[in-house]
């Protein structure tokens, strides 16, 4: 059996290039495709929740960070997990069909279904 030691460098796909950006060199700005978000702030029923962005489902990430978001069905049909994204909206996936159907124009005001939104 072929035993191979894996390192962090060996886990990076070979067709992806990694560009290092020097913080001390302003003439070398970060890649516009790169986005760094410090936090996502959600509002739900007079409560404020601060989420540290981690790739995955918004509701699952929030619950994993011990944020007590209200939810019920996890399918996008009941609307209990509706939150207003006060900060970090651009770090989320585009609204899917369930969100568009349930929230309609509220999407334009920053509302999302936490069970359907994905953190990119």
C-alpha cells in the first residue's frame, strides 16, 4: 500500500495559483476577486447576532457558533428563520427559488432565510 504524507501544500489543487499580497506594499493591491469579511451581522426579532464567516449554510454556521437563531422546518417553507442581514450581505450566495418565493420584495431590504442562504 502506498503511504503518502499529506501536507497543507499537497492539499492545494495544482491548477490553482496562490497570489501573496504584501500588506506593506500599497502598489500591490489585493485581487478584486478576493473578499475578506470579518463578520456577518444578522437581525432577528429585535435581537442582533454576530457570525464569524465560515463556508457553509448560514443557519448551521450560526447555530455552531452558539447563536440562538429561531428556526423550524430547515426547508425554506415556514419562514421562521428569516433574518435581516445588516452587514456582510455580499458574503452570501444569491437567493434561491425558495427564498424568492417566500420573501419576495423583502429580499431587496436585506432579508434572507438563514436555512437557505450559504456563506461563500
